[in-house]
C-alpha cells in the first residue's frame, strides 16, 4: 500500500469526509529538504468533513494531523492541508 493510500484510508476512517483529494507532490520538491528518492514525502490534502462544521480552521488542521500522526512519524515530511467548508 502506498503512503497516499494509507493517508486516504486514515482520513476516511477518522473523519468520514464528504470530499477528499490527496496528491503526492514530492516531484515538485526534488532536491529540497525532506525529499527522498521514490517520492512519497510531500503531499497536499483537500478535505471537507462534517467533523469540521463547528470548529475553527486550526482545530480542523489539528484533527487532520492527528489522523496522520503515524505517517508524519514515519517519513511524511510535508503536508499542505486545505480545509473546505
């Protein structure tokens, strides 16, 4: 299973999103800090979830980061999150 698949699985399980897009943008960061051969180090996530409806954007970002804590601890270097309300 790829890191992208694991990210999708984790976010679906934790947040039941009504919209989710996950993109591996590692190639755009070739040679930058945290980049490794093979990619899967830099991702963008666009997400809308009913879980976010009554919270601040910062709290929603924290929920996404919490859901992806294992990935962040195991080599996910950069995560750009776009919360959609």
